[in-house]
């Protein structure tokens, strides 16, 4: 399938282009900076053109992934060039205006699907991610898109562009505005964040991390979200009125009014028990990996850097609130604790299989003749670090004691040192190494 990602050199557009390329699509990306675009395309293994219309004219699927304020004019630019039977998609945070312009500008026979992926470019898969679809005309493409997203285990939400934008005025408009305001207040108060964390409750730590996650993003994108959704001004006004009203209760020492307002808001949030449970899990997750690392001092651990995605596997030598230190072969690696994820034993095993040349060994062992060779091989394969084990010969005759059989196994391991462990297990099973 030929796919054009308009604005595929950066951000979410680049993630989409890379994702679809890995799914077997022939991808073309566009971007204003030719030198940068060509370099990115070469690294990704996709095509690049500086011409949006050229990319659109030869693609079966055209995905517009430019900043929100440029989306309307970009749709108008590329829409007339789409071939009959093609699909036009946009992935911005606002849906009403893009949906309207798509409908007005695409040629007959072209389907449109205004879409909003509810995630950023740092995710590794679509599994569990919410994708909002606001279909305008359901033709041949819509069921194909839905089927593809379901196969990737994404969570699909279908709605209208209008309802989407109303919801986003709260989900993004209100929350982003409040978080940015809190971050700016902390700055104006000249609060030392590191010092404040020493006094922090779990809720404060979690909230601070969420605020930091928002303000660390592209500020131009977040300004566009605040200005391009026509429902957000009303949200801003309501927020400021509510803030002023609550502050007046504090200033006037109106305890009854404040308690009533807070209690009413809590009831409106609905299902507080579930909300408390989810937040408890989030708070616990903050400490779970640190606890695991504390218990793994002096042992092998695997860490994935959240931004570079590079895997580090080595002996954990040091752990403090800010950094971890690993001994990887002949070098020491120091990583910021907040930037890494702890790999599971299975993830470490798979990484070794994919990246370290496997060692193959054969071993012949005598067992009582009623032994089951395939069952022995299956148990060897369960040893951590053993990739594969299978029976290649079963012999009974000269040189083998009566009532015994000789079983020859071949097995592959990620570390040659596992040979001793495998042979020890075989003797534990009652075998005698020949």
C-alpha cells in the first residue's frame, strides 16, 4: 500500500510514517526542510519529497499530520490531487474544521476520515491506545481501517467532529490550561522543585510528574490546542469564574460553601471508588520498579531508555534516587532513573536472542530406559537462558548398560556459562554424562 504522510519528518507524523513502514507500507514523507527530510527518510528507509501535491497524487492513503493551524490550508492544497478511490485522513486535535474542509475539497470517489490518535510519538505500539474516528462517509476504506486498528489492539472510539471537539475542550483544553497555570505559578513563586519533592506526598509527586509531562511538550502545539478549538473560550471563562468563586469562599472564611462545592464536584466525578483504585495503582507503580531494582543489587538487570529506546543489560552496581549504575561487559553505564524502564526476564531473554550470537552445545547422557527423551528436552528448554533444546539421537546397544538408553541433546544458550547448569540439571534428573 502506498501511503503519503504530509508532515512526516517530525512528531506524530514521523511516528505514523515509521509505524506504517514497519507494517509493510510504501511510505512517502514530506516536510519543508529538504536536507532534513532527505536525511530522515534515508534513515527510516522511506521516500521523501518536498512537494505535498506530488506525494498526495501517487498515494492510496494520504495522512495530513501538520500543526493544527496549518491543517486547513494543507488539506485544501492536497485534496484536489488525490486519485479516485483514495483515502484522506488528518490526525489533529481539532476535528470540526478539518472535517468540513475535507468534505468540501476532495474529488468525487475519495473517502475522508478525520481522526485523532489520543497519544504522542513516544509510544511503542498501538496496543491499548485510544484512537477517535469521526467518519464522514463510510465506503470501502472505513471497515479496513477499523479492522487494522483492531488487529493492533487499539481502542476505537467513533463520534462526530462536533462532539469530539466539545470533549477535547475539557480533556485537553481545561487540563492543559490548568497544568500550565500551576507550573507557571510554581515558577513565579520561585519554588525549588527538587527541595519540594523531599516533602512531597505520593499525590504531589504524581501530579508534578503529570504537569512536567505537559509543559515539556511542544509549546506551539499546546498553544494551538488552546486557540483552535472553538469550545475552549467558554471552558476558560467557566474555569476562571469557578476559581474566583472558590477563592472568595476562602477569603470570606465560608467553610460551609467551600465544603458544599467540593462535595458536589466529587459526586459529579462519579465512581470515586474506581478513581481511587486507579490512582492507587499509579502511585504504587512509581515505587514498584525502584523496589525491584533495590532487590536486584549485584544482579543482572535490563533497562530500556525511554527516549532513545536503547537497551542496557548489565550488573546493577549502584542505585540512588536519581541514577542507576550498571556494569555492561567492560564499561560502566550511568543512567537517570526517571528515564529508564525495567525489562522483564522474558524481555531480557528475547533481547539476548536477537542481539547476541547463540552458543550451541551437544551432550550425550544415559538415562534409565523408561525415561522420556522429549520431556527431558522440554525441561532443559525451560532453563532461563536456554533458547532451544531438542533430541537428536536415542541409542541403546553396545557401551550402554542394560536397562539404560543414551540420549543426545542439542541446545542453544545465550551464555556459554549455562553449559555447566544444563549438565548439572541433567544429572539431577538421574542422568550420567557420557
